[in-house]
C-alpha cells in the first residue's frame, strides 16, 4: 500500500489560491472541497475554480463533492480537470451509474461515507469505485477534531477491500494530523487528506513530507 497525501485547499488563503496550490508541490493530490450549503452547512467553490486550479498546478485534483444531486454535477468537475471525483453515498441517487460516468469521462471515481453511514450496504458496489472515502469528521468545515469512532469502519473497509481482492484506495478526511495519522494508517487507510495540518504549518511542503513519513512508519 503506497501512502498518498492530499492537502485540502479549504484551509489555504483563498485570495492566493494559485500560490497556495503550488506551495504543496510533492503532494500526490490537491484535495478540493466543493460545498453547496445544502448537503453541508457551508459554501465553497464550484467547477470554474476547479478549472482555474487545474491550470495553476501540475498536482492532480482530488475533488470532494459535498453537494446534493452529484448525479447531475459530477461530470462537470471531470471536464473542469479533476483527476478524481468523490461523491457522497448519502447524496447520490444512482451511485453505480454515477461512478461509471466519472470513469468513462476519464477520472477516478470515489464515494464518501459520513461518520454515521455504514460501509456494509455498499460492499457489492466497491468494484465500481477507485477509492472509498471514510469521513473522520462530519463534513462541512476544516479544523475539526478527529472522530475516533470512525476507526472501526476504516478497519472494516480495509477488510472488505482485501476480501474482494480490490486495488481500490481507502481515503480518510477530517482531523488528520501528526497526532492522528498513525491511527488511520494502522487501521488501513492509504490516502490522507489534511487541511489545517498542512496549510496551518509555516512550511506546507515540509508538513506534507512529515505526514508521509509518519504514515509510512
Ligand atoms: C471537511 C472537508 C475536509 C477538510 C479537512 O468537510 O471535507 O477536506 O478540509 O480539514 P482538516 O484537515 O483541517 O480537518
Ligand atoms: Zn474533503
């Protein structure tokens, strides 16, 4: 399992997005949180900003859609340049069709689960996905405390991936930091989103390297 780090631009300075995107060169992905003020009580950015970010950095974009009706909007984020598009299980009307559409358009397809959403009902759907995202906070805001109650679900998801012999990645997002990343890695996560732990650091690129070292231990 190769460790990947995906810094979340949500914790960056939005007045300097291009520079902030380039401040984490060496990261595997740049995580872009799209919020619609309906699925979550916060509003961030849409496909035009994703398109601008894709021109500002060579780091591939990992778009996390915290929006209602992702069935309607996800393809537009692939067209805007996302290399990976994550929709929420709680919001998708037709997750299999949606995952196939994202893949057909040329991006990796991923599905996210809020902390209280179990993974078991989605076991048969896993082969349709390139990544499963287990949220480790309630989605909506950066800088929240990591929820330890999500660790058993990370473990169960890793077991299901192994049981089916899948290549898919297991991402964690929310409260991931020097204090919590080892717990996540030990439970079986291999893709780590970190917002405040990276952009709150004096040297974001060094923070990415430090998180990677910790996760690899
Ligand atoms: C929260 C977002 C996260 C957020 C993580 O809803 O999905 O990606 O930016 O921020 P930290 O790492 O600060 O918890
Ligand atoms: Zn996110």
